[in-house]
């Protein structure tokens, strides 16, 4: 019998497989040609670990990017600079004090932009907010409004009575507890109520609106958070098949925000808020309405700024208070030391701590700083983006490079911190100690440079007053059968990082007032 010539494509499946392999080979060659060409044209790029075709270094990132990027930087970065390709997007990872200073101070003007995002475009009406807006005239104007009129030191001080009252309400609720309470939920509600009150004054509690705001903030955080597919493969965001369902969902979320904010703005306008001539008496809606003509603000602009403030202020402050409590429970001698300070410095005629008492509580401030060092709520800041090609410490960074400053790594770098992983608030008691105002590049929980958080005073005031009251009025016990070693510090990465487990504690009221 004559031998049959081997059939090259013996079945349609085999044909399909060969075709696929051929296409993959072509794509691989194209990819290699592109990367070689781009590295030739870019000059001396920062080092990178070996990468895979198409996904680049995406497989190396994992669910806790700040931790995995710190590990990768240790192995592969030169002087704290490393280049990663996450899908289609080039990322500069910054993980040393010197490199952070170069990016956020020396070349701050180059790295002050933000990457484009479809999600932001929809929710914040074409990035017309502050935090995600590209560097330019719109961002400059919007930032000027919030720093000068909404978050100035004077404005934050004017909200003192509101903060004290909201803290008192939490204390009153906790006094009624007869067992473990969901402290995570209560602290989230407290931070949110403070923001709602600053934003909308007396109007915010109407018809349980604070609950609606809470739900919307959760939805915003879920939509904006983490490394989503579109951040790594922007071209997918342009495919209408994928784009349509996502856009639909985001548009519905935006509409809910706008309906609620429209109601609040209308109520303010109707109550003739323009008759308030004292800056101190104005909430954020009043302030923005009165600035409408000077800054050419549309109603859409006002709503976008308000939406952003709700998220930025709520999701950060409560996370910090919760981490402080966890660290103190894990270190009971430090809890006792701090309670002694707070109880000793609060006049014995007062049931609760007032803001005027806080200036004589340096250990409270040191504990908050140490918590921000170990648990910065935004461990990679908000991604920055370079607008031009730039030389950083001898390396060429191409224009439009997404830039992640790994603040978590800086804050745990053993070259800057002794016993870097230990919770030791005493390190901040020294008058010469570093501060979080953006001048000490080993400690940047609020960022630095042009994009530094404008809400530092607001956030710290919220954290201090609540924390001081929780420690002044109560001793804290873990639920039955739980020991301090059982406190789970596992965190979840998103727009901010927070603890995975809810914190349940039993408050024991301590009457200190005579
Ligand atoms: C403890 C509380 C807070 C922490 C740890 C925190 C942290 C941060 C960080 C790390 C950034 C990014 C900086 C960068 O990308 O370089 C940021 C930006 C921002 N934060 Fe905060 N924040 C806090 C509270 C607040 C509050 C209370 C507000 C407003 C009421 C606020 C409003 C903003 C805004 C608008 C931006 C964007 C700034 C810009 O892009 O120009 N933050 N914050």
C-alpha cells in the first residue's frame, strides 16, 4: 500500500490552531519590534524585571500592589526607579526617598498630571474635578477654589463646633451599647456625617440623605478603585462592545449623584443663602454658589466638586481612626499611655474632649502620624502622569508615563526608619521629627508638590477629635474569646486601602467628669 502523504490540516480544529499560532507569532514579532524601537528612541530607561508578551509585568502585581511593587523594586529598581509595563501602559514606580524628591519636587511640574480614565470621564463629567483632572488651567482653577474657599485653615476651624457635636453624638450612641459594636460602620458614618455637614449644613440630615450619600460613596469607590482593566488596556475601553455596558452603569451612578445634589443646591438657592455674608456661616454649597460668577462655574462644575469632596474626605479619615484603634489594641501599653494623656489634658469639668484641648496632646498626634506611616490610606498616591520627556537621576522618563509613588515602601524603608515595621509613636515625639506636610520625602501619606492633598487640615481635625473622645470616654474590649493577636490586619486594596475585617469592640464607659 502506498504511504499517504501526511495531511497538514487534517481537521478544521487543526487548521484553526495553526492559524491562531501564526497570528500569535506575528503579534509577538510586532511587539518585539515595537519594544526594541521604543527603547532605542527613549534613551536610558530605568531598569525593569523580565516581562511577558502582551500583559507585560501585570502578572507580578497581585492583589496588594503596594507590597508587590515594593518587593519588585528591592530586586530590580536602581536608586528607587523602576519601569513596569502593566498591559499596554508604561508605569514608572518610585520607591526611594531620593527618587520621590526628584519626581515630586525637582520635576514636580512634569509629573503633575493624571492619566486619562474612562470611568473618571463619565463620573466626573470629563475629569472636571480636581483629583483626577489633567494638569492645566481647569485643574488650577478648581484647586484654587477648594484650597482658598472650602478647605482653608479658617474654613476648617469654622467647622469646629460641628465636629465636636458629631463626636458627642457618637459617644452618646456608644454609651448605650451593651456588647460589641460595629466600630468600622460607626466611624464611616461619623466621617461621612462630618463631610455632609460641611457640604450641605443643616440640609444634609433631611430624609436620611446621609445614608444615600454613604451608598453612593461606596459605589464611587468601587468604580474608581484599584487597577481596573481599562487602566492597563486602554484600547479595550474604546471597544463599543465592552464600553456600552460599563458606560450605562456609570451613567446611572452619576445620575443618582446629580439628582441628590440638584435637590440640595435648589434648597440652598431657595433659602436665600446669599444673605449669609459671614464666610464662617457658609457650607460648601453656599460657598460654591457665591463663587459661581467669579469663577464661571456651571451647576455641573459645582456638583462635580461636591461629589469628589464626599469621597475624598470620607473614605480616608475613618480608615485612619480604625487603624489607630487596631494598633493601640495590639499594643495595650501604648493605649494606656495615650489614654493617660487624653484624660489628663481634658478639663475634668467636661464630659467630652473639645478641639481646644487637643493642642496639649502631643502623643495623640504622634500616634496618628505613626499610624499614617504604617498604614497610608493611599499607598501609591493617586497615579501621576508625566507630560513631557524628563531626565530623573540619570534616567530618561518618556512623556505620558503613568507614575506610581510607593509611599508605603518609603514609609517602611529601613534606610529611613529604625525598626521600620514596628508601631513606635515615640519616634514622632522629637521636635525635629519628620512631618507629613510634603517636605520630608520618606513620609508622604498626603503626597507632596502641586498635587499634595488639600484636605490635610480637614482630615486630621476629623481624626483627632473622634479619636481623643473614643479614648477619653471609653475603655475598649475585644469580643469574647478574642485576643490581641487575633486582630486581623489584612487589608484590601482599592481607591484607598482599608482593613478587610470589620472592627467589633465593646466600649466600657469611663466617667471622668466631676
Ligand atoms: C487622613 C485623611 C486623608 C489622607 C491620608 C489623604 C491623602 C491623599 C493623597 C495621598 C492624595 C494624592 C496626592 C497625590 O496624588 O500626589 C490626596 C489627594 C486629594 N485629597 Fe486627600 N487625603 C485625606 C483627606 C482628604 C480630605 C478630608 C479631603 C477633602 C475634604 C481631601 C481631598 C483631596 C483632593 C481634592 C485631592 C486631589 C488633589 C489634586 O489632585 O490636586 N483629602 N489625598
